[in-house]
C-alpha cells in the first residue's frame, strides 16, 4: 500500500497526516465534530471543503500531540497563512515494483539485423 500522506503548513509550522494511520475511533470523532459521514468527509477534503480541511488539519495536530479543541482559536486560521499538499512517495528507482522480473530484452541492444 502506497503512503497517503498530507502535509499541512501554517506559517512556519508543519504537520503531516498519514491517512492510512487514521483509526476507526478517530474517524467517528471527526464525523461527530463535523456532522458529516466518513465518505462525504473524505470526498469533501479532496475537493478542498473548509470544514473537511479543518477536520483533518485538526486531527494531524492532535496526532502530533497537541491538545487543542476543534473550535478553539488555534484552529481559526487565515487561508493566506495555510497550505496543504499531498506528499508523493519517492521511488528509489523510477520504476514501480510489480513483483515480476524485468524483461531482459528491453535493456539489451539488438546485435543482428535482417536484410
């Protein structure tokens, strides 16, 4: 499974959230806080919805050890100071491991030609 990490930035501070690490209880907590169903919340986050972005940003900060409330002043940020981005995994070898051996003929030059 490929990582699904988002980086949130607020001013000079950064938090990362691995979506694969979100527990069922954390999902339920976000649903209760927002009034949204889980599938809707995830889709809304993907679309940049303010409530969904705030919810996952809040969770990233909580998972980082911060004790802050969802409606507290620390979560009332200016969009101009905020950023989020999907972190792409860096491949060591620009090819993805498919579990199959590479085709040896693809890397060898042709040594004979038919005329």
